[in-house]
């Protein structure tokens, strides 16, 4: 009796509450799905070059100056300026951070 009543109630509920699938655009927003998406060839080319930068990178005379500046001179300059500032102000961790050999 309980089982038949439960089945009857579940059939009634199933008939009333049919799920309707939602219709959504691909990205949501205000643009309909019929507009279509077009790739920008310049963006695609840039993305492709970005993925293979380490393979396509070459050191030659045109970029050696920039490499030396960015990889050696600027980091050493920052280190020296921080070191001298700590020495002038008497930073409490100067001896621990720099050691005695600097």
C-alpha cells in the first residue's frame, strides 16, 4: 500500500515538473550565439610566437647590449644600492644578510 502510494505520487510529480533545458549563448553576455566568432589573425600569430619564444630566441649583436643591461647591470645596481642603504641606516640585519666578506 505504501509502495503503490509512493509510486503514484512520484508519477504525478514527474508529470508536472519536467525539466526544460536552458538555452544559453557560448559566452553568455548580451551577444546572441548567431553572431559568430571570428579569429584575429594577428592575435593568433602573437600567441603562437609566445609559445615558442625559448626556441626562437637568438643572441646576436643587436640584442647583446640589452641582455647585458637587463641581466647584469640593473640587478647589480639594485643590489649595491640596497647594500649601501642598509649600511648607512644601520639596518639590524645587515651583518647577517651581507656577511663579513662583502
